[in-house]
């Protein structure tokens, strides 16, 4: 399931096929927090992966994926990096931060 398809751009994670995003379903669950965002990404992207399949793609156990989706655990920086690389999203999106945040001034 995590194999690169012919003719696709190279994935940032070796051997991982990046998913194709689908628009969120109307009236779907909100993205209020890391857990909801993790589950929402897995359910709303193509190909649809089980927690076990996603775990194999990003190097996490099914149990850890489940804990993250339920909000029973917080993602480490490495977990965040792996999700962002796999889904090709920014950490701001995963963390549900508002758009337009600026970098600190020096």
C-alpha cells in the first residue's frame, strides 16, 4: 500500500506513496485538535488506509495511531514530521493553527 506508483513525484518518505486529498465531507467532524486532525486526514484522503496500514507507512504502531486519533496521546515532533511528510501538509495545518501566522521578527 505504501509503494510508489509509476510516474508520481518522489515521496519525502522512502517507499511511501503520498495520498490524494479529497475535499472534506459536508457536516463532517471538526478539526479541533491533533487527534481529530490525525483521524480526519486518514479518513478523508485517498487511498483509504486502516490504522495498521497508515502505521506501516509512517513507521508507527496501530496502537499509537489509535491513541493519536482519539487524543489519548500527543504526537512527538518526529510523529508530526512523519504525518506532515506523508500527507504533504504543513505542521500548522496538522496542529490546526490559524492561517496567516507570521515568523518572529529579529
